[in-house]
């Protein structure tokens, strides 16, 4: 029986590349965003609140990153996962830090989840576009 595990985690260098990719897309769209990057334990690695980004978006971005890394799936996938399951749809949405709309994605390197990215500041479709641009900027 193994007594320890080796966990791959996101580097600050990769987190910075993701953050810069997100900033570039948010500026292109003209929407100030909050960008959160967390490690596999859900602990914040990097966070940036662009000038004039909504205050409410600060925590939402962090919760999107946490949600994405916690199950290794994008936040928007949660809606389809729970929408036809009454007990889940009624109960799980009250789980602290769980976000069930777009803007959070797991960060995968070589197929392994090493972190999560969460973006908030616009409509969730805008948040998704910014997060996807961040992942693309990092070649993920």
C-alpha cells in the first residue's frame, strides 16, 4: 500500500502565462475581469482584479477555479450534470464554492489536472471566452 502520493501542480510561470492570456482577451473584449488560478488543492496561486472589475467577481472567479479543479471539469458542465437530477439540482447548488455556470476550467498538463482557472466579470459566456483564450495562450 502506498503511503504517499506525488501530485503534479501548476507552476507560477504557467499561472502567469494563463493570467496574461486572460488579460489580453479581456482587454480585447473591453470587459474588466477577475482572473483566479488555483493549484490542485484549490489554493490560490495567482489572482488579478483588472481595474474597474466588479467587486462581486472577486470571489466568483476564485470559486470557479476551485469548482473546476475539484472535479476536473468545467463549471458550465455542472448544469448539464445536475439539471435532470432533482436531488442534486435541489441540494448540491447549496454547496459552498460550487459554481454551476461558465467561466471555470481545469488546467490540464499531459492529461493531468494541475490546477484550475476561474474568470468573472462579464456574462458567463464572456468569462468562458476569456478563460479559453488563457488556456490557448498557454498551449493547453
